[in-house]
């Protein structure tokens, strides 16, 4: 009887989350399942580190070997974009980036294999090798729709402003509940705010929706 109780105790201890012998991986998975905020931050950090690793491989291996003609680093932009991607999960959310938006794309569902394929001009990339690797688009994989990157600096703002107007129309005129809570986000570099596209988007945003400008 005592031996049976001892054996039962060992079995319970081996499966207890408080067991000192439990692996760090098991404990980590348990915390992620019970703490969505922790899981979100870990996912964002993983995305940021993946983006940095891709940049390093391109800079140190692919570019010097001549396999790349250009390398558009997203160094320093990773974390903010990764956090943004983790929060755009509404099926009617939309985003449009620029040539340093690869961290956001990775957070939205782009795979590292697709990222490398795009840079190398392979047919397995998002543009099937027809454009530079950082000109990307992505249909919804984790919620957000990523509109095709514009080759024109500042060209990303007016399409996103149009999507924002569509959100307002669906929610206030059509009373469509499927659009409630959705947002539209455009990303761009410092110089893009001097373009006509940026100011055009701000001009007609005053009449139908609220626009916020945030720098990373």
C-alpha cells in the first residue's frame, strides 16, 4: 500500500507544473498559454530577432558573394513593427509598408523562406522573382491584409487612407458589424512625410476619419 502511494505521488509530481524537474520549455509553454500578453511579447521578440538574422545573413553572406544586388536593412525598425503586427489581427485590418517593412511582414505571416526567396529573386518569393525582395504583399494569414508595396516613395499613404474611409463607410453608413474595430496603418521613412502622397492622405483624412502619425 505504501509503495503504491509513493508511486502515485511520483507520477503526480512528474506532471505537476511546480515540479522542479520540469523543463524550462514546458514551463514556458504553460505561461504562454495562460498569459496572452507574455505570449504576444515573446512572439514579437521572435519576429524581431528573425528579421535581424535575415538582415545579417544578407549583409555578411549573400551581398558579398554577389547573390544580392541590393540589401535594404530593417535594422532598428524591428521591434515596433513586430509589436504592430501582433496587434493587427482583425480580419478587416489593413497595412501598407515600404522597403524597410520586412519585420512587419514576418509578424503578419511571411515566412523566412519567402523572405530569402524574394531577396534572391526566386520564383518561390511573394512576387515570383519579378521585383526586389522588399517589395511585398500578403493576403490575410493572421488577420491583417498587407497591400502591395509601392515603388513610389510616399505612395503608400493614400491607398491606406482609402481603406480607412472604407472602414468608416462600412461602420457608419452600412452598419456592418464585421468592420467594427478594424484599422488601417501605413508605414514610411522620414523622407516620405515630405511627399505629396503623405499630405494628400492627411488632407482628406480631416473630413472622414482620424489620422495619427507615429515615428519609430
